[in-house]
């Protein structure tokens, strides 16, 4: 029997554009009928079921309906149509600020939460030391919650929610508030829940964590259910759609830029020189266009791991320049610098440039893992001390790994060996 069942669930809200700010407007509003508002369907006909011990990931863009689904699960909201059924004790970590009373101390809120979960004072007494240790807030446990930082609040909320031994644990993006050490501690506890056969509902934009933690996933898109099934398949379908839309957006921006008049381009170049900290140089040699090309020479933004990539730098030389050095850089979107080769380091000599041309940097097999990256290009003199032109992290590169064979930013080939015993 499922522990969670969504059966054709829809949730409608009425959005009123009229705002009543003054006391007079509110008093008048008591006797005047408010005009009908606009309907907004946060969810439409969503159906899925979760078996005992399964972990479910909810994925989708901001505003897709994930948080609404969680509030329906916890009975904060009731569906407009359809039914939601759950079995067992539910502990939920939703919006920061929900669940605790700001005028009570941390300790008093722990007992309050326990009573709401059906646990008495003795039960919570036994759990108190572990809660305080996990939350790592020390003497602040007896301070009023309203004086807590967001990090202290989150640590205590997670510690209490996971200490009451729920059958179903629900976590939203609230964990993103904590620092790196606390997030790791939280994930360790969530994995221990999974090993204990608990049911977990997990919402996060960290898709690789969802892939690793969750058995199944549901993809929501503007309130509608786009896919349900094994987490890897659902996440791959979601990423493919995200990458497709991003490719269309970037292509539209490029077409718009190509349609600009030369006068507009000249004006933009002047403004860029003065204002853009990501573009600089003396411009004796200027990089005027950059293309990311696949194995067939087609320009694109979204690549697959293992696919060839050519970074083509079109240049214009205002005057003949001897032995320029061209280089590229690839950064993760977090600004981690992954690689920075140039023609000088590689012993590839370009004798002389003048008028127009292009230089290619060819990568036979892309060893980047799933993620968003930024490409830099540059041309400098032979000493590599004088910069003619640099475009710093101006070109987006999206990589998708269909195999999802490892974590991290890059793919490093290796083999495994196991020795059963020492001989």
C-alpha cells in the first residue's frame, strides 16, 4: 500500500490585483464586494504514489508547483480537486520560519514541536541532548527563537524534525540556508533515514543529489506533471528541456545582435570599452567573434560529455602583428578555473597576423561533466605580458552527460581493482 497517494490533484488560487493599504480602504472593503480575481492553478491533475521506503524527488523550475505539492502533503493546504492521502508520522522542513513560535526559546519550541508530533515531555527529554548537539547552538537553546540567525534556526529545525523518528521526511530548499559543514551533516542524516527504510520527499535544484538520493522523481512544469519514473530518467528529460530552451534563448540573442546596425555596434563597442570589466586590451589584434562548434562544424551552446568541441576565435588585426599568442579558458559557473591552454604553452607558433582570420582550439573529447560553464578567449603578445584583447568568461557552455557516470565538474578516466584478501 502506498504511504503517499496523489490522485488527480489540482490546486487553484485567486489572485486579486487590488491592494487595500490604508485603514479607510480596508473599512470600505468590508462593505463593498471585492471584484473577482484572476485564477491561478498552481497544480493541475497531478497523480503519483510512493511506496514505503521509497525516496521521491520533485524537480522543476521556480514556480513549477513543488512547494505547493509539499504543502498539500502536510495539510497546510487542501486541494481544490482530487485527493491526497498519507500514512504515518510526517516531519516537514518547508519555509524558513514555519513551525516555531518566535517568542519561545529554542528549548520550548523543541517541546512544542514534539507535542505536535504526539510525543510527550519524557520522550523529548531523551532526545534533547542529541538535538542540541546536532544543531550546534550551545547555550542559545534557551534564547528566544526571534533572536536566532537563519543558520541557527535552520539547524535547530532540522535537528528536531529528524529527531522525532518520522515515517515520512519532507525537505524543501530550506537546507540551502545552512553552511557547507551543516549541509553535509544533514545529507548524512537523510541517507541514514533512507537506509532505515523511511520515506523521503526531497526538493532541491542540486539535481545530482536528487539523482543519487531518490529512487523516483516527478517533474513539474507550471503546475503540470511532465514526467514520473526513475529519478535518472526524469532528471535527464528535465535537463534536456532546460538545455533546449537555453539554446533557443541564446540563439535568439545572437540573431538580435547580428541584426544590429554598424553604428549601433560601434556605439556598443565604445560603451563596452568604458564599462565592461570582462573585455579589455589594446586591440592591435581584436577578437571579433567566437563560435563553439561541434564535430560537424555546427555552432551550438549545448554539448554532450565526450563530444568534440572546437572554440573558434575570429580576429581582425589593425596592423601586422608578429607571433601573437591565442588562448582559451574554461570556467565552471561557480568561477572555478578548470583549464587555460594557449598556443604559446603548446608550442604552436602563429608567425604573423594581419587583416582577418581565425584560430581554432580543438578538443577531441569533452571531459566536462553535467553543468554550466563559461569560456574565455584572449590574444596577447609573444611575451604574454601585453594583452591585445581578452573576453573574460563571456561565452556560455552547457554540458550534459547522458550516462551520469560520476559526480563533480570533470570526467577523469580510471579503473577499479578489488583484492579480497592480502596474500
